[in-house]
């Protein structure tokens, strides 16, 4: 017997790597992908901050840090907006009843 998760209850996570593999076949971004991306950016920022201190705040390293911070912020913003749009779409489709297509005239060839 196969049990499907209802739309109201989110499916349980099978693990980070399983979430990443599943994200290939599912629309949107799941928790595992977000976790790996945030950890990668955290590692990048740690290295860039170390380089800033080690190079006495070299202009090039500071510029790279600023670019990385802007990239991280824009990715986070885009994912937040995409998930909000998806929630609005599911809310509007759930609230509106199914409309039957009107009789359309068939074109004769």
C-alpha cells in the first residue's frame, strides 16, 4: 500500500543527500539544497574573511567579498520570492473551483 503525503503536511526528509537527488525531479528548492548552498557560502565567507585579514584588507579581496555577499543575498531573495509566488499560486488554485472549458468551435481544415 502506497501512502502519499497530503499537500497540507510536508513529506519527511530522508536526508540531505537524498533531498539533493530528489530536487532534480521536483520543482522548487528543498531544504537539503538550501542547507548545502548555505554551508558552501559560509565556507566561502570564512575563507574570504581570512584572506582579508591575511592581506591587510587588500582591495581586490574586499571587492570579492562584497561580490560574494551580494550574490548570496540575491540568491536568497530570489528563492524567497519564488517560494512566495508558488504559495500564492497553490492558494489561488485551491480557493478557486475547477472551471470547465467552454464549448469551443473547432476549426475546419
